[in-house]
C-alpha cells in the first residue's frame, strides 16, 4: 500500500468521533417540523442541501474485513502466513453550482487496522490513510487523487493488499481536463514524482549504498486522451519522469546525473450486455523506459525491485526498460452472484553489462493470475473469496551477493472479504 500517512492514535479517535457526529449536525432537528434539509436531486441520489447554503453534500462509506492466507518461495520464518485487515472508509462529496460550472470537493479517508504489513510482514499498528482529497472546478483538478495516467486500476480486484499487476496510484497532482464532443476527453497534469520514484542503483553492486543519493527532480508530466461511450471506454496515456542521482558521501559518481524517462500506455474497456447486464472486459498494455513504476509490477518479497536506472562509475545512467499487459473480465451470473478473472504479464530488462553481472540477471519477468467470486445476499453487503498467484522470476539468473536469493519466487494469496457499503 502506497503513501501511508500515520498520525497519533488519540488524535485519530477524536477525528472519527467528529466525523461520526457530522450527519446529525448537518441534519439539525430531526422533528417533522424541520424542513431545512432538502434533497439535491440535480447531483444524484444521496445528496442533500446543507441548511442555509447552496452546497449539496453526500456522506457515505464502507467497511471491509479481510483475512489473508499467503506465502511465497523463500518465505521468511518470522512472517505470518495468516493475517487480518479491517478498513473503515469515510467519504464526503460536496458540490456547489456556480456560473462557471460545479465546484466539487471530495474526500475519502481510510482508517485501517491490521495484524501485519502487506504480504505478511512485520506487525503494523492502526493508522489513518488519506486516500483521496481533491477539488474539481471548471476542468481543474487539484489535490491528492488517482494519477491521470491510470486506466485499468485493478478494477474488480478486491482487497486492501492485492498482489496483482496493474496501475492504481494515489498521489498529489494539479491537472486540467478538456471535455470534447461525443464523450472524448483530453487531460494534462503535473504529478508528484516522489511517489513514482523507485530509485537508482549502482551498476556495480559491490559499491557502498551511500555512494550516491537521489537528487532533486521535477514533477512528472502526464497527458491522456480517451473516450467514454455506451460501448465502453478507452484511454491513451503518456508520462515523462525525471531520473536524478547525485554524489553521496563516498561517491564514485563525480557529478549529478539527470535524464528523462517516459512511459506509454493504452487501455480499453468493453461493456458486454449481450453476455449479461454489467459484464465488462478490460485490456491494457504499457511500456516504460526509465519510469518503471508505471508498469505496475509487483514484487511481494521485495528482494530485487526494478530501479529507474543503474548509475555507472562515470555518473551516466543506464535506464531500465520494460513492458506489461493486463486483462480482466467481470461476469454477473445473476443479481446475487458475480465473479472476475484477471491476469497480467510484465518484464524489465537490465541494459548495463556490469549490472547484469553483479545483480545476477539480465532482467525479471512478473506474472500474475487470479479470480474471485462474490455473493451479495443484500445490496449493501457482499462476501468475496479471491485467489491470486504471482511469479517473480529472474532471467539468466546466477547467484551473487545481490541477486535474487532463488531464480524464481512464487506467491500464493487467498483472501476472504466481507464488505458493507453505505
């Protein structure tokens, strides 16, 4: 899970208490004589006018309880194969009509309790995670929200800790959307590069880790073009990501190095009512050169995650290149049962000869596949059983001090999730 922001638990409890009293404060006196709270039908179901204002407000949320059973090759003895996660999400959507269009403020805050970090790591205390906090106005989007680059975003893959290849990144951004005819849109944004940064490594793995450090970089630049229509959706995405490395305390790198990496992506979603109402099919492909995080690869063990580049002894950068493809199909069996099957393949190449030798691989392939089955006995309640498989495999592997401990690591994850929305 990316972008955790933890706060003191006592303050968190106070915040929850205040949130819990918000609906009563907004409703005022609940007696039949009180007519100050009115439905705001123009914005959709669940919106009400805030008394004394022209702002429409919708409060909602969800509660997830999840049990994970997982393992992977070369599993650390100290990790728990079975762990638990409970997530309470609070959503607030405020909209005000103006002469320039709707002014929208949206917030989604998660309070999470878990017995272990993702993939059964060390114990983790309860914490708050600001998931989405942004403003939209007249085409402008500002705040913490999902990257404009993302499209598939692990749609219909459930749970707090999915081990699946896919693009789903929450980060600070400032962007603009042009709404065109026939459902077409064009978007441009500058986005926090620190969230996308996966770092740089020395091409010579024997060089001390403090020989260089990440240097100051510019924000990522993201542009998209797509359409939302009755048949489905498509989106073309592109991103520029600056790679930067500077001299460290014992550096063999004499000067700072800066280069621009990039990523490209194409995604399409088909609505398939001819099979069953609500059925959808997602297909997506991405390519990255020096911007590996945009591939959405998953390394559960964390033994050797792809860097954006390797730094050579002369300070030049050997960018890491890779690509990924993903697909997902959601089928609704009837009003109470649905299931999704999903899978992906991704790979990155190590282009520097010295890096290949010292890290014991020419690249890494990442494969995942899985499926889930969801039962909805009543509309606000759902129960899901989900399995996914992840393979992280070195190409041309040979053991070195800094290579993957084994040629391939296989991860199995089974999740039981009970969810309630309101």
